[in-house]
């Protein structure tokens, strides 16, 4: 992906972050997921007063895309930080979201993060090495 493509995806994640429902943590996260053929699905974290049902932005984006019939993914941009403030630090995906990414994407899937100034990206295989997956059940 070009730097411009990564920046565009980050912009979409920043817009998606505005839809976060996070009154308990006051930490708003936005994600923008792109399929291999260029379709974009976004998500934001949605919390619950009972905490456990809370869903991260990344999983909202993935599950929306999968429910729309998408199966092949290229990259996800993730941004997060204190609600009501612009992002100022990188937001790394939690372990549960990494496992969901591994379910629907291969090791080359790109995870893009921004602190509002710089971009960092990693392959899923770097963030979830030696993962348990479909092949483990064969
Ligand atoms: N959160 C995400 O949406 N994605 C991440 O990668 C890390 C954490 C959310 C979950 C919860 O609503 C809030 O951020 C604080 O943990």
C-alpha cells in the first residue's frame, strides 16, 4: 500500500472513531478495514455497563464486513485515545482482535496505526506469531 492509501484509511478510521460509544472507559477507538478489492468497512468501540459485552472497533469492522459477504482483507487502520480529544498516541489491537484478524486474514494482512503525526504498520504475523488457527484443527 502507498503512504497515501494508508493515510486515507487512517482518515476513515478517525471519522469512524466519532461513532464510538464508550461512556465507561472514555477511550474512543475507530477502525477502517479494506478488502482486497478496495471496499472499506468501518467500526468503533461499543461498550456496555456490564463491561464484558463491550466490543472493540476492529471487531465491529470485521464482523460488519464478514456479514456483508466479504472474506478477503488487505489492511486495517486503527486509531484511539481519550474521548473528545484528537489522537496523540498509537493504539495497538488487543489480543482478542488479533485472533479475529487471524480467522479472516493471512499473515501478510497489514495493521496500520497512527498517532496523528506518524504511521506505524505491522504484518499480522508480527503481532500474532505462532498463532492458533483453522489449520491447527486439521
Ligand atoms: N478498544 C478497542 O476498541 N480496540 C483496541 O484495539 C483496544 C481497546 C476499546 C475497548 C474499550 O471500549 C476501550 O477501548 C478501552 O479498553
